[in-house]
C-alpha cells in the first residue's frame, strides 16, 4: 500500500487513507443491510413483487436525493455526509424490532428494502462527492483504485462473515451491526474535512458549497451532464433487468428460505468484492491511466453483452442459476471499472456544479432508470421467460456503448481544456 502512495503529497496520502476507511465502512454497512433486505424481501414477499418495488423505490430514492441536494446547498459536503450517516444509524436501530413485531406484514419488509435502496444511492453520491472534492483537479485516476479498495475489502470480509453465520442466527438482529459501522464511519469523514480545510480557506469552501441551485433545471440544460445521465440511465436499466433475472432465479432455487438466501448472498458479495478489490489494486489505475476513461466505461457493458449471449445460447433451465450468477457477477467490472470511470467524468466540472451533477445523476436519473426498467419488466415478464429477457439486455447494451463513446469524447475535450487553463499561457 505504501508503495502506491509514494508519488502523493502528504495531504494526498492522508486523503487517500481516509477515503479508504470511509469506503470500508460505507461498503460494510451496505453489504450487510443489502443482504438482510434482499433475504427478507424474497423470503417474505417474493420475487414476483420486485418490479412494483423497483417503481416505489425509484420515487422514494429520488425524493431522498432531492432532500439531500437541498442539504448540501446549505451545509459543507463532509458535514452533510456525517449527518446522513447518523440518520442511517438511527433508522437501522429501529428495523430489527420492526421486523420482529410485524413479521407477517409486507409493509415492514418493504420499508427495510426501501431504506437499503436509499442507503445505496446516497452512499454512491457521498463517495463520488468526497473523491472529487479532494482529487478532481489532480489526476484522480492515480488514486481511485487504491482509495476504492477499502470498499471492496470490506465487502469481501462482510460477505464471507455473513455466509459463515449459522442458519439458526436471527438475520434481522444483524442490523445492529450496521448501526455500529455507520457511527464508526463518521470518523474518517470528519478527518477528511480536516484535510480539506488545511488546503482551502473556509470562505472558498462555503461559497462553493452554496453556489448551485435549481438542480434538475440546471442539469437538463447542461449537455455534458445530460450525456453522463444518459450513460447511467442505460446502464441502470440493463443492470436492473439482470438483477431481476438473478434474484428470481435465486429465490426459486432456494425455495425462498431466508437463512439459505442470506448465506448465498453473503458468499456472493464476498467473492465479488474480493475480485473487485484485486482489480482495483492491480488493474483499474493502470488501465485508466494508459487506456483512458472509455476503457473503464466499456468493460462492464461488454461483459454483460457476452453473458447475455451466453444465456441465450445455453438455454437449459438447470444451468439458469449459474448463468445469471455469472451475469450478475459482472458487477466486478461495474465496481472496479465502470463506477470509477463515471466518477472521473465529473472531474472537468467546477466544484459547486459538480456536486449538483453527482446528486442529479445518482439521485434522480438512477431512480428514473429503475422505474423505467420496472415498467418494462411488469409488461415483458408476462410474455418473456427469464432467459428471453437476455435478448433485451443485449440490444440495450449496444445503445449504452454508443452513448458512452460520445460522452467520453466530450469528457476528453473538457478535460484538455481544464488542463490548458491550469497550465496557463
């Protein structure tokens, strides 16, 4: 680890270390909450209700993102992240009792699922914001793999730990561990704020934090942000269809047994995060520096295209779980290549507008994409089998790649302009 940090200045090393720790806590809490929510939902409600839940969660997540955007207009970004972590911890502390008291209520498990969706979206916004606050103008591709390795390391440890838990352990009670992790994650966030204060004056930070207003109106008028939004929109629609195939197959295979589902999801996340971490440490930074952002943007959709074709060619039902697990396993490339590349796309924007763009794309466009995918699944799932949905995935990936290439060209133009401006005449 120290060898990768040698080229960095002292304050950059401190920022990378704190981003690593923040990512560790954020991912550990999310993987645990995600496993609990998915296991409970599939066991108590069933995969047939996933498309309607996607639609409901889209509206709830969009509303939460707008509220968070308003918060960041009046609060420094690090403080907004810390406040959100406190709210995450408070809500997580109430969930085990809710799940026990209302064990026969669909509403209770839907609430758990929705809160986990909010956690995932705001966590993405938080991490992208913090990375760009500290490294947007200083070649972030140098550090993005190392800083992001904290999340993958946590995901591996947490996933394996969940998978190893005996089946007679109460799954809902694991949510108390989420509370502790959320509160501990506040520590690196406050330390990051200290690192930033040592590099910028309070006046500059405050002005940037409140400079942007009119989130949706501004974002729609900005062609570059629209392009990023289009890439994310297509990617999320495709990923949501793949996720539906995966969860429906898993629920059927394990007969909706909550403990077995939790064990499977735990080991799945453990393996995915382990491989993602290896990619981030040894591949991501080098690939982005040598091949550019488009290589990172294209890796995930190309992998999904290959797995979709594989599912269509090898159509045997008995292999379906393995096939869709491999397709969902492409999340390795999403987390190690696609997500860091999306974060880099925000780099050419000014600080205040960048925060608004991140919130708009992750908090408005992403839920909208999930809602569109849910509408499509509600209609198509009546006529198409899980295997046949892979044809839809293959077609949409082609449009996704084309859009990504166009946005990459705009990014390269803007990034070169920023470097010329920084270097001066």
